[in-house]
C-alpha cells in the first residue's frame, strides 16, 4: 500500500491530473490544484486551455527527497509530458510540478492534508 504522505502519493496527483485531462474530466483535473481549483483561473478558462488537446501522456522522473517549510511538505515531481493536438500535431514538454500538503498540525483540515498541485514549471522539449 502506498504511504499517503509519501512521494509516490504526491506523484499520483500528477498522474490523476493528466488522466482526468485525457478523460476530459476537467473539473477533476482542475481540483488537483485544490478544492477551489487552479489559483487565479476559473474552471471555464482551465477547460478552454485544453480545447485543442486530443490526448496527453505523462512520464514521472526520479523523485527527489521532499522538502518541508512552514508546516507543509513539498514534493518536486519531474515530468515529461506529451500532448497530441486535435489537428494531429505533437508537443512535448519537460519540467516539474511541485505538489504540497499541510503536515498534521492542529486545526489542519482533511483537504489541507491531502496532496495537491502547488506549481508547475514546464517548457517545450528540444
């Protein structure tokens, strides 16, 4: 069984994110950023960003040790993302996601204690 506080569970958030995008379940993908979705982006805008995407795939790289700060744990998840557009063109991106969870501190909600996407740094692969 996967440790729900461990690095593999953090990487699973990224896998769920792309699986939901592939299934066109944009609400589930958006909520991988947290209960209120991706900060600064409505669900409608998020969905529109994938309007020309036919399919995606993600490969997770080697997971470095997690880092802690101010009551939270941060896990960097290196990725290679491939995307096929509706016109058949292929795109590849490399980079990483940072996945975050609040540690088991007094007053932390269940939602805060679950892993969620915190940030993404992706660039076109050369």
